[in-house]
């Protein structure tokens, strides 16, 4: 079994689990994005209790965003060894275009972009919290 075949088999094994993880991560982010946008667009309540409720919901959303970023980062960390092997193989054979390997690298890029998007959204929620306090 050559290097390309071994990597293709390992990538195929990982893609099954990764597919399930990505569905949940993307769904969770979509939910949090909608929730955060709704909370941030609310008028600043004048009644103290309503203001406290909004602060509590924003705080919970910020915690969930932090958890999502950490969970996504852990997935990236687990994938790094295989990502490095795939990238090394692609650099060794620049004339070869293995779709599964390039797709795997793109998944890593997508996960890093997702971490940045979660960080951006968390920063916006934090800004809104500072406005309310």
C-alpha cells in the first residue's frame, strides 16, 4: 500500500466521524448566531428586571460560544497530525491532485474559519454586555 492509498484510507475513516461532528458544530453555530443577533438587537430595557434578564441571556450565549470555540479547537487539534501528513504529501507530489486529501485540508481551513467566526460573534456579544452594564 503506497502513501496515497494509506492516506486515502485514513481520511475516509476520519470523514465519517468528521461529517457527524461538522453537522452538529455548524447547527450549533447557526443556532447561536440567530440567538445572539436577536439578543443584540433588543432595545435596552428600562425596567431593571428585564435588563437583568437580557444580561443573563447574553452571558449564557457568550459561554456557549466559548464552549463551541473550545470544542471546535479540540477537533482541529485532533486532526492536526493527519493534516500535516496530508500537506507534506501534497507538497511532495505537486503534480498529483488527490481530491480527498485536498478536501481534508479544506475542512481544516473551514474549522479554523469557524473558530474565527465564533470569536467575532463572541466579541460582539461581549460588546453588547458592556453597553448594558
